[in-house]
């Protein structure tokens, strides 16, 4: 087997690998220390007291050098299992305000949600593999992106 | 202006016209006359007491003869306005179990939802235009279709 | 080679086969025998005198029995070539009001366009293959469907 | 719980329910009783002796009356399990010419594949639920549709 | 309400937020100081004198720190309103060569269009929010990306 | 014709331009110097000896200054022709393990494939145009990205 991941002079190629996952959840935007009127003014329909919900799409991108033995940066089955265990098991078919320990007390905007997911995933990756980027779609027209900055 | 909608011997062409709309809502599957355990057994995660939610896509298809004067079956702006007034205004950013009069007492499965939307829309169309088909996507992998049968 | 297209007792399976094609064109809705104000009132922004345009997606569906020798209803390369020769060569990167002989004098609504494409394609298919359905997307939210009725 | 599936005078609504599934497979078009040159002439690149492959998307649509008790036509989890057991387990990450008993001896055109899947699924559905339609995408531009005719 | 946007030691998370919008327009590539033949040679079908058109998709991405009070980088309704007022109101259902003041005298390639949109939007954003990236799709197969470099 | 690509003080805008292309191929993951059992353990179903396959989508992104004369970074027809000649002609409807000289001896993971395509394309671009990024989708849920690092 030819060494395939070299980029000349022994430099290994650094590739980004993405797994797209899906979850469906209810939520409500707002602050508990604001009145319903204040929440309504700032968050509009998104503060409906009886909740609303979304199909979220999440692109989890990790980066690292291509392993010379396997040709993988990171086995996508392992990445999927990690994301299912640490994120999807807690949020899919759940209420983001009420059911998720690691979102407790946070206003579940897409921005806050993507940062919280980053904090869940980044310590769980093995040495040599970095969490590179999360893209979280709330609707087919709106998405946020976070790179740990 | 040549008459364009004739199909020979004065027969007017019958065309189906579709407008795709979007809404986001919370819901929970289950029957109020069942125990939580029964609901859990039949509806699984979809019966989560704290709700979950979806981005729904709805294709509203009407059919009719092409009007010789305008080249339209039905002005899509009018169709959009009708759907927004009778459906989206009630369900978008709402809870399908709690907030929607015309779903009251119904278990909001996708099947029951599409039938209820049909019942809302079909009397609102003008003479000569028939509601032909509704396709309702609950997730990118699941959809239902109803033709009034 | 086992006979594969039989559905029991020698009945051959009837399958629908679709090729999706793409074209980009300019157009303007309106009638030449109406004033600009009348056209504006009925067709809104779509009657902008300086034109506007779309990326159209067209699904061409033919139906027929599966040929026992090839396992094809109709070779999709032949279908693509027919559609390119009779439709795309005339409309792609063209103006539907000015550049297309077979739309001359027609108000290029999506309804009129899909009927005109049907009239182009249906005589061009070989015996045993019927034009079954055309679906024409004008935007990602609007499409029309025509089955020759 | 109000009876929701009635369409007036006790007539139950008939709804179509679809689950979209995915599989990746290798195949080669051609007849074993033809020479490579004949296969090349009829099937072109699709007859490459070393195989090629696709990501297939399959929409499985069943139809039936909406159950008054559950609001379901057919539990989509059951439909998914049936399709996984009878179809995906055999074709996903497999070679359609070599690895699949129920395609043995068939030229794996999309037409023949969709008919064979129909024959697998239709006897496996419970009373009151009919297989209504299969749509099988071979590429984002080509798909076939079969309704058991 | 817990402070959610901190990334440890008081560093606020910087998130990118995107709104996807849509417009349909006619255009023609070419230079007024070139002959039709020269324009034909360089721009091909895109220089058709009678125009052609596209459905454009535009992803507008802004970046900033997550506001601790609202959990937003920038309210997407405000972003949408800004894009509608400064871009879509001028280009949707218009001719990019003839109808748009801020494109006057520019050859409306996708590259020139994305740079012009950047110049429209970047001064309109509030302090603390930067225009990060524009992605402009001309067809489902072609897109350009601009980051202000 | 106004100079359109200036960004103030004579600085030319640097824009990224992408062409999305498609190919269908068979492959099998594994190392020839490992036993089938070892390959099975590491690569799972992807090591099926009889191959499997995918529809690949490849986004080829080049970057450069916008040419003041044409308004192009790089003519997308030229980019498409380059990608078709150097990549698609070799891999479309082929077996990535057996049929492609420039993949010979490489385990055709998506990571190794994207690096190999980079090495094919980067020397073929004209002065002033850099290969910026390749995104290669193996399924609608998995993709890799390479920027030459």
C-alpha cells in the first residue's frame, strides 16, 4: 500500500471530515426574568408560551491528518456514535428549555445552542482530531456556524 | 394574443399548480384518554410530555383549466394568501395540541393534520379551481399525501 | 437471463421513468393587447417591462412496459437527447417572449409553458412509450404539473 | 378524543404515507448472454466490467384509512423496519449483480430494481395497508416510479 | 439566567449567523464597448441580446459576539429586513443590466454582483456585527463567495 | 464600462468561484496487505469484497482577483472542462480501486480521494487562479473538505 497521505517531504495532508445529523425539538425563546410582554417585543412569535419547534440539521466537522494506515481522519461511525451519545440522545424529540440538563438556564437561541454543543463535543474527541466547525440549521433559511472562537 | 390553453377542438388544458409553504410548530402525539405508559408504548419518543417540534413543508396543489385571459389556473399570490390566512396564521410558531382551534381534540399525527388542513382549504377556493392534493413533510424523511378521498 | 419484467401470467410491468433537466430563461408576463397598467394590476412584478428570469427545473416522465431484452422502459440518454433537441436548445439562455417560435404570441406563464412543452414532446416519443407527466418548477416554491388532460 | 379520521357520514379518510430510505450499492448493466461489445453499445458506460455505483434514494408509499384509535395509517417505525429487513439489509453496501438473491439473473436497471422491491414489500404489509407507490432515485437527475401496474 | 455566551474567563463566543434569501432576475453578460461577436466569443449564450435569467440564492453571513442579554448575535428579522431593503427591493423581478442603479455600467457577472452586494450591505450593519461572507448561487451548480478581501 | 473589481485605492476584489460536478463510481475500502477479517473489522460494510458505490458530488472552488475586462475570476466553462478532463473522465462510471491510474495502490477513502483530486487539479490552473477548496460528498450525510494544507 503506497503511503497516500503525504503531501511531499513527509508532510501529511490535513482534511476536514463532516457528519450531518438531524434532530427534532421544541423550544421557546425568552428570559425567565423578563415579562411576557418584554419577551414578546424582543423574540416575537418565537416566545410563544406554548412552545414551537424545529427540525434541526447539524453538520459536525472534525479536522486532522489523514491516518496512513486507514486513510481516515476519524472513522465517521465513531463520530456519529459520539454525536448521538452526547447530543442527539438528549435533544431529539425533547424540549430544549425543559428536558436538557446542559442547556438548563440558557435561552435556547440557535447561537447559544451551537456553543453548548461545541462544549459537549470538543472534550470527547481523541488526540489528533480537532473539532473544527459546527453548522446548525434551524430552518431551511437560517443557520449558525461556530468554530470555537 | 393566441388562445393558448386549448388542447384542440376547444378543449381547455387542465393543469395542476402548487405552492410550497413552510411552518414550524410544537406537538405531542398521544390520546388524553390513555395513560402515559400506553401513549409511550404506541407513540414512543413522539409522546414526550414536554413536547417536541418540526419544520413542516406543505405543498398545496390546486387544479383547473388554464384561464384564456391570464394564462393562469389560479394566481399563486392568491393561493399563498389563502393558505397563510387559513393555515399558517394558526399553526406557525404554535403548539398543535394547545393553540389551534380546528385541531382541538385531535391527536396531531401528520395524517390527522393533513386531513384537517384539507377541510380548511377546500371550501375557500373559487369556482373552477379544485384542491387536488396536499403533501405534508414532517421531516426530510417522512411525508403524507392526501387527495380528499 | 431470466425474464424480469413479467408480473405473473405474462403481464409486463408498467414503470414511469423520469429525467430532470434544467434551463435558465428570461420572460415577462402580460398581454400585448392590455395596457401596462392592466398588466401591472394582474401580473404585478412579473410584468416588469425590462424582464426578469428564472432557473427552471423540468421533470419529464414517460411510461411504458419494461422491455424484456434491455430492462429499460426508454433509454434515458435518448430521452435526454429528445428533450435537449426539442426544448432546451430553444429555451436555455433565451427570452421566452422573444426568442422561441413555439411560444410566439403566448403569455409565458408556467401553465402555458408546460402545455407548450407537452405539445413539443408528445409526438416525438416512439411507439409503446407515452409522455406521462411534466413537472415544471419556476422557483423552489412554485411548480406546475401537466398530464395532457 | 374526537373521531378525527371521518370525512363526513362515517367515511374514513384515505391517506398516503411515505418513508424515504437510502442505500449505496454497486452494479453493472448488461446481459450475460450478450458480448461485451453488444452490452457496451446498448448500455454505454453503465456496462463498465469493473462496476460503478450509486447512492439510491427510495420513497416507499403505503396507503390506507387513518386508524381512529392512533391517528396513523401505518406506524412509520414499522414501515422503516420492514423496508430495512426486506430490502436495505440485502442491498446497502452490496453489489446488485452478485450479492442479492432476489435480483439473481436480473439486469439491475432501475426499472427492474423497483419492480423487484415491489415484489418484496407488497406481501409484507398488514391487512388494510396497501403498497401504493415506489419512487427510486438512481441519481439526482434520474428516477423511476412503480405502482404495481 | 446563566450567562451563556462566555467561553471561560469572560471571553464571549463569536458566532456566524446566516440568512438565506432568494431573488429572480434577468441579465446579459457583455461589455457595451465590445461588438456582439466579441461578447459572443467570450460570454457565449450568456450574452444573448434578448436576455436570460436566474433564480439566485444569497446566503448573507454576519459575525459577532453573542449578546448576553438576548442570546443573539444579530436578530435575523433585522438582517432580513436590511437585505430586503438594500438588495432584494432593487433586484428581485428586475433586469440587472437596466433596472439597478448600483449595478449601472457593471457587467453583471456573479462575481461583480456579489462584490456590489457586499458594498451595499457592509455599511448598514450596527457596531459589533461584521459582514463575514456572502455566498451567491446563480444556478444549482455554480456559486461565488466573497469575504471582503 | 466602469472598473468594477476595485475595492477602493486600486485593490482588486478576490472572489471564490465554485463549480459543482457529479460522478458515480464503485469502490471498496481496505488494504491489500490486511486479511479480509482485519478489513472487515476496521472498514465494516465498506469493505464488502464485491464492491459498493456512490453518487459523489464535488464542489471545486478556485479563487483569484476579478478580471477587470471580463468580470470573471475564471470562466466556469473552462473550470468545468478542466475538471471533466482531469477527474470525471477517469472516475465517472468507474471502479476507484481498479480503473483509475492516479488512485492506484491507494485505499479509496473519501479523504484519500479528495487529496488525490487536489493533486490532479492544482497544477492545471492558470497563473492568478488558485485552487482554494474541494468539498467531496460521498453520501447526503457525509462529506470531506480539503484546502491543500
